[in-house]
């Protein structure tokens, strides 16, 4: 039985380099009020991580990069409301 293989992506967007790492799905924990999470790409920065987009195993890298760039536009570069 094989374990989960973490993937890493470094994406240059708007002249900045962003580091994303995939994490395996997590079961929920009702006692700690934590919901279940699917396998997900996370943005790593300054010792913190933020969930970005669901991980799709076997998805082409260029399409994954495009989805991550869309997420950056909507979450990191979006104007404040």
C-alpha cells in the first residue's frame, strides 16, 4: 500500500514566486469541530498555510498552474471590498 505523495509547485505570478504544497485528505473530527477536508493544494508563506484548491491527481501541470493563478487573483490580489 502506497502512502500519499506530497507535490510541490512554485508558481511565478505577477512577478512574485508562490510556493504551493499538496496535502492528503483529512477526516473530520466532531469533538474538535473540524470538518473533513479533501486532498488540497495549500499556499505556504511565512510559516503559515492556506487552503487553495482541491488536488486533482493526474491533472496536467499547466492546468493546475492556471487554477492556482486564478485562486491567487481571487484571494490574494482581489481588491478589498
